[in-house]
């Protein structure tokens, strides 16, 4: 991949696996862009449905200013697919789009215009919507002075809401194939540490679709979330960038996972709770009378197990009352 790429060309990279119907709509949202020139690279991660036929049907409508390309690979995961697409891309600008999301028509035109107005900017992001095409909520983006702190402890940025210059993507390097959750946060953080200059421009970029089929993040267990945060804690400690706000933000995120995925295995939930304790031993859970008593007579690990057991019991009782 050359450093600069073909001037003005936007390369849209779409990894996909067995999402033919959703993929068609995602590609059509790229075709509907008011900006040209575009190349759209669909990387089929070993699909067993009619993905290839869907893409081939759309390729028939290619023009001099819009090229849809199809790449097939053996099933290896979304990060490998993104790396495959990036290696094949020719554009000055790189747009990543999951096959279940949509771009709104003026997204690329507005963000390329932003780059033209801000030549020192390496990446720009905006706002987005989350939900379905008929019912969704607006998510407002923003940019703090400390973007590392923001991404790890406040609000991440929807992958499709970002447009990057090719030169920054090359500095970042490959998507980390060992990260199974929060891949886009990892990629964006690496962009910040690589010296990338990020800009925010208020613009409704697209739709993060909520649907019956699982998203990539939902397939990863909670151990993967822990692995992600531990990776960045270690890295930022080495660079002396691990702030108190980041530490508290990670605790907040662990507690969110605890509440969002109560049906996870006891081992996963216990691992989350132990991470909370490691980062914030003063948290009120660990100083309740029951937890302190069990910890004293049976040890910390047993106290954690019993707390998880009672937590699940409480949620089960609440569900029964609601039904």
C-alpha cells in the first residue's frame, strides 16, 4: 500500500460473513453517496450463503467513478478481512464499514471536504444513529483534548462514522487479530498514539443497525473485554499515559458489562468483579457486611462466587415479578 494512494479516491472496505441481505443494503448505501470517486471492496470471510451472487449482481452497475470489487478468503475473522481489504485498497482515504451498517448519502462528501479545509487532519468523525431504519436514536459525537482518555473511559466512536487518510492507516498498521472485542477502539487508539490528528465535525454519518443476527462484538465473551482493557492498561502504563480518569472509566465499563450480560458464565462475571477490585478496591461492593464476612471466613474468591450467585438470583426474581 503506497503512502498516499490515488488522489481523491475513497476506498470503502466492507468485511462480511453470511449477511447477504444486509450486505446488499450496506453496499447500496455506498453507491448512494454523493461523493465520487469511490472504490468499494467487499471482503467475503468464507460465507456459505449467496454473498458472492449479491455482490456480482451489484458489480454490473460499476462506472468509471464507482468500482465495486469482491475478494473471497477462507474464514479467518473480521480483523483479517479488514486487513485483506486494506491491502487491496488504492484510495487516498479509507472508510471501514461493517456489512450490517449503513452510510448516509452525504457522509463521504462532507468528510472529504473537511479534509480539504483541514490539511493537517488525519482522521475525522461525526455523529450517528443506532437502531433500525424506522426507529433509532441519535448518538452525538464529540472530541475531548485527551482522545485516549475519551475512547477508553467515555464514548467510543462508531467505526463507520470515521474517515481516515491512507497515510494514517499505514502508520497504524494491521488490525490486531488477537482483539475479539472493541476492535475499532483499539484501531482508533493506535491511530492517536501514532501521532494522528483527529477532527470532529457534526454530521449524521450513518446507522448502526440493531438486528436479530449477532454483531461481531456480541459473539465475543467477557474475557475478551478484559483482555482488551488489560492490553491498553499495560501499554499506557509503559508510556506513562494511564490516568486516574482512564482507570475509573475502565471500572465503570466493567460494571456496565456486569449489568449488560448477567447471563454470562459465573467465571466470566467473577473475572470482571476481580478486575473491578484490582482497579478500585474501595468500591462499595467489597465493603458490604455480607461480602466482608464471607471474605473473612472463606476468602476473597469464595466471597466473589457467592456475590455472583446472589446477583443472578436477584435478577431472576426481578424477571419473574415483571412477568
